[in-house]
C-alpha cells in the first residue's frame, strides 16, 4: 500500500511539473518573437509561446517552429486539415482566427506589431507544397505591413527562392502586382477593383468577394494563399484556390505556411 501511495505521489508530481512547464511556456512572455526565444535558449522546442514584440502594447500567443537554424513565428498555416474557412470578415483578419497548433491566421494587428520592432528587422518566408509532394519557397528579406489606418499595406522586397515572386505578377499587367497594396476582405475591401474588375463575361466589384479570401489584392493580382482549399483531384483550374501561380499556375496547393523571421 505504501508503494502504491508513493507511486501515486510521484505521478501527481510529474503531472504538476508538466502542467507548470506548459503554463510557463504559453502564459508567460518568453521573448519578443520566436527568433528571440531561440536566441535566448537554442534548445527551445516547437510549440505555442507567449511573446511581446518590442513597442507592442500587449502580449499574445504564437506558434514557434524551432530548429537548429533558429525560431520562426508562424503567421499563417493553410492545409485543409481543420477545414478552416478563410473567407472571413475584416475584424477576424485583424484579430486572428483558427487554432495556433493547426490551421490559422495570426492576425493583422499581431503581424503589424511583429514587423515594427525597434532595431529588429523582419523577413517573410513562405513554404509551399503541391499534391504531388513537391515543395518550394519564397522569401522576402524585407517585409512589413502598415497599420490599420493604412489598411495593413503590404511591403515585401528582396525576393529569393524557388517558387517565384507571385506578389510581383505579370510584367505587362500592373493590376497583377500586389506589392504596396492594401489588405481587403469581402466586407471591407481596399483593392483597385473600381468600379469593377473582370473580363467581358465575368465582372465583379471586389477581389476578396470573387476569390473568397482576405488578402493584399490589387486588381486582383496572382497570389492568394488564403484562398479556398481544394482537395485533389479537384484542385486544378479553380479560381478560388490556394494560389501561388509563379510556381504552380493553375493548381490549388496542398499547403502554405507563412513565417516571420527576426534579427
């Protein structure tokens, strides 16, 4: 009986320690961002952490992917596994939605805070995979977004990678270039689709409404990683797709991940 009581006591201590560690990791500020957490402790593991970017008023939780190369802050994950609807309202895109451990959008307010830290630059890394198992990436060594008054205007420069710069669009089509454009949702759009976009057969007033996503649309541009997730084999030639056409022109991708890296 004594041995059994000892076992139960040890088990309770183990559970308490595990819960305390988890609570420390998720409820206590660990750093400015995931890169900073890794800088402080390069044995940190992937998971949910509480951060407070420099200059930010409030702390918030993020999912950090940790590796031997550093810590990356996940700002978007879209792979269809949670059936998350990215055809969301302006307020949802501002505050974030979904599950940090699964499909989610971190939130424009949080992304703004992360990309406007004093003496701390931010880089965007986009990871993509198609339904054939091929992978590619796009990286912008200079990345930030504007504040709410400027509709979270996109600033992405110094591209490198294997997926192509889909933000740039087609050279002879200014409306396909999304660099420097505002964020839009179906209930609050700030694209250049005025008075209307489209062809002779299909016309529409809002890129976000037409492509069922919140994004930095122009009129309307090529990239749309917040589009509707379509499973294979019904993922080809879909206008509402998870789209990065400079890599896969007419395919809805199997997953996209968008990371912020800081230094």
